[in-house]
C-alpha cells in the first residue's frame, strides 16, 4: 500500500481492532488520535496538518499486521512516533532540480553531423547500414524493428545489441578524432 493511499477496508478494520476490540471505543480512540495528530502538525507550523495526519494513519495502517503480532504498548504512542518521522521528512529541504541544459551550439551540432557522415562513409557499407538501421523507428516500434533486424541478419537480439555496441564504440572514437581535427568556430 502506498503511504498516501487510504487503507483498504480490511486493513482499516484491523487497525480499529488494534485500537480496541470494542468497535465503538475503537472509533472514539481513532478520532482522538487523528485530532491529536492534526494538533501536533499544526503546532509545528505545518500548513498541511490534516494531510500529514492522514499520511501518518496510512503508514501505521500499512504496518497493521506486524503491529498486531509484535507491538506492545499504547497504540497512540506508535502513531505519534510515526508522526514525528513524517514531520521530519516533510521539512527536509528538497534539492532543486538542475537548471535545464542550454541548447547545443548549432555550429557544434553541424560539426558533429559532418563527422558522423564522414565516419559512416569510412565504415564498411554493411556495418554503416547496420548502425543506421539499428536506430530507425522509435518507442515500441523500435523494439519490433530491432527484432526484425536480428531475424534478417540471422542473429539473436543479444548478438545484435553487442554488434551495435561495438560499432558505436568505433564510431564514437572516429567522431572524436574527426572533431579534434576540424577547426572550431
């Protein structure tokens, strides 16, 4: 169960039983714990106190089978311990996503394409064709296309991947040498 999803009815019923075998008393304890969790999160300055209380209850409910078998003590205290961890997790600074990469310099792209064309021409024509065919299509179509390419070449898909990897390595080396020799703009 995802900790943000509400518990299923069976798990919730077990939770109520854990709080108290008398369903009426269990409901009262549940409401009291929920109210107390909201107050705890509010006192700590959380704007989303009700959501954090729900997350806490969901986490505890997700562990109900273990709790029934192993936990000894006042159930409310377990809720409060989980709430403390949820709170600490909620205040962790989130790392900022890295800024987007700047678009590549058009002249660099053109230089790389020139070198790619040159290196493909220097390769054995069947190898160059394999490299270009290996990258035809996209998404799910690419998977099917590569299956067919392996069949056409009478090799396994793994052998096709290995062959393409070796060709890519050779092509990369060739392109790097070519770029080093071309004058920069």
